[in-house]
C-alpha cells in the first residue's frame, strides 16, 4: 500500500509539472509587455511580447527583427515606425503613441519624432 501511494503522488506531481506551462501561457504576454517601463517605447523579437525586449532611447534606425511593440510615449508627435526591410527602407507600419502592437512584423525600426518636436 505504501508503494502505490508514493507512486500515485509521483504521478500527480509529474502531471502538475507538465501542465503548468499551459496554465500560465496566456499570462506570459501580459507579463512581458509589463517589462516596458511606462512612458518608454519598446520592441520584442517575437509576437505577443516574447523574446528580448529592446527599449528605444534614440531616434536612429535599428536593424533587428521585430515581432511585437509597445509605444508608451504619451507625446502625440512621436510614433514607432517598423519596417519590413532592413535599414528602415520601404513603407513602415506605424505604432502610434500609447498603442500596443502584439503582432507586427519587421526587420528594422525607428523611434520617429515630428520635425521640431
């Protein structure tokens, strides 16, 4: 009897460990988006705020894969521009100030400010 209890406890523990990533998978996107400090502009390598977060502190073009973005800058004269091609070439996908983009595809990005802003 003792052996079967331990076996049952071990089986339940194994099942719980296997199920735990599934139970929290919906929460991970929200937690990762929270990695972007309020007022900042951030991009992630994967959709749903997955992978490494990059906080933009300048207004130059960066060549890096983009899968999701968050523009926390309240300045309406600012926007994040995500380009499908490297070197910020082509027509951008624009993420306006205060907007979230959980699924955006790009190879480069620019934290753009209106002239004189």
